[in-house]
């Protein structure tokens, strides 16, 4: 009998903004649904370690899908006529559509980076639809520190420059194996996709003026950020936590911007208590 | 320290291969001292003090001496561990023609990081 990993990958179709999207989803485990949202310019592979950890999969049904345009999910038909640009509205609609088509009942939503940012929007707008939200490297206000035009032009290799941009977001302590696996996924992104994601992350997704309205008694909010994250810095995480009353924030020492994929062993120490608390409270 | 750059880079075959299309000079400012670093086929073929005001490179990366010293420590503090992180934190700056820099971004990060004992990420 081959010794397969417990992760199962499948395809499902769902309608987003009037387009039927063919979506790739991986899952493992059973229990409370835990939907995982990958970072800008990458895909669901980032969550593979959570899906092979019995301490998690014994209690949670862990699901991670590739956003449209990412990984093994298709872009919409006619994509050549479109400049991909992820907006707050489109992102929210995509996550809501996924939870509906998968018939998930009150899932926990955990996202990283842009995913960590959208879960805060979801907590604000649909607090009763989610058991809790976990924002990894997610803040309500960020400042760009590079020009995204470099990410999509014919005289610069898009995959290599994307990986080069984010390589410094990985903590120096993180194991080399996982550093380069994380960057490999960045090298494989479609043309202009990382740039299009950053439109949400750096331009359209600010809501520090409204995050104060999030009601954590209806939807608990957890913020976990890495010490070495240069975009969602510990300071921005703490600022966000101060605005979201009742949220719980942790700065993960020796961690960067990709906790679940860059240092799975260290991330486990931080995420297990959070998942346990959510499980107990529900 | 940067004077020894060739020793660290040229023995790193993967790094030299990564930079095999690079044949030009760059300027690296360490505090008040500017260095012209010549690269040929990914190999560092010269590191010298800037002699004339018209000496230059395709682009210039500058940071205070103490910032570079922290960058070259085995385990740098946050914000000091990567060129882009240094720029994000306002600790370093880049000027000049950014196209060759972006075309070889990881190479240049690793080139300057090569002076760090047990370089990160190898």
C-alpha cells in the first residue's frame, strides 16, 4: 500500500462575480472546518504542514483552496482581455462563495498576509458566519515599500523577481528547506498575479477607519505576526490589535511573513493553543 | 570587510551561475566610503575605493557602516537581515538604474549577504 499523505486534492466549480471558476481545493482531517487562505502570489501548498499534523486534523477539517488565477485554479474564461486586480469586494465574494459551495457550517477562517487582511474584513461584515478568524501577518493598515510595476514587465522575469521581493520576508532562523520551498511557489505564479493581489494588499484593502467596528464577542479575532515581517510588522499588528477591541495578538519571535510554510515546527507552537481555544469555546 | 567580497562570492558556484549574465560595476556605499564592485559573468573581479567623482556603477546601494555590520552578523536583527527589509525600514537606499538590480534581485541580495558568516538561506 503506498504511504500517501493524508491530503486529498479535488476540483470544484463556483460562481464569483458572474464567472464560473474552476477551483482547486485540498483538505485533510475532520471536525470544525478550518479554511486557509494563502498569501498574495502563492497558492494553497503553503498549508500542507497543517494538513499532515494529527494534532490539528484530529479536531479540524482543514481546507485550503487556490484563489482564482493561482496554483491549479483557473483564471476566468477570457483572462487575456483582463488585467487581474484583486479588490476587497472580489476577494470577500470569493471566500464567501467557497464556503457556500463547500457547504461549510460556521468555519474558522485563517489567512496569511492578504489572506490575513481579508479575514478581518469578513469578521467585520459577516461576524455570525464564522466561528473565529485568524489573521496571520494581517493588519488593517499597511504601507507599500516597493513599486509593484517591477513584478510584471517583459524585461524582468516575473517569477524570479517575485521570489526575490519576498525572500527577505522570511526570517533568517527559518530552515533553508522551507525557505526555498516557500519561494519556489512564488516563482511559479502566473504573470501579473502577484502584482494584482498586491492591489488589494497595499491599495484597496485599508480599513483602519472601520476595523474598530469589529465585534469580537460575535466573531473572535486572533492576530499572529512574525518578528521579521517587514510589511505587517509587529508594530502594525499591535496597532491593529488596539483598534480591534477584544482581539488577541501574538508576535512570533524568529518568524517571518510565511509562518505556516517557512517554519512549520515553530508555527505549530503558536497555532495549536489558538485552535485549542477556539475548539473549547465552541 | 567588503574588500574580501571576491573570496566569498567566487567560490560559491551556484551564486556565480545565478549571475552569469552580469558584466558591469555597481557602487556600494559603506558609511562615507564608496566602493566600486566589478562583476564579470557573476564573478567579482574587482573591489576598489571610488577614486574619482565620475567613477560609478549601474546602481548604488548605500547604508551607514553600523547597518552593514548588523546585516553581516550571523543572525541580524529584524529589519537588518535583507536589502529590501533595510530599505523598507529606511536603513538603506538604492539609486541609479534599477532595471539590472531587479533583473538579478536575488543575486544581488546574496552577493552582499555572502559576507555574512554561514549565510542565511544557503
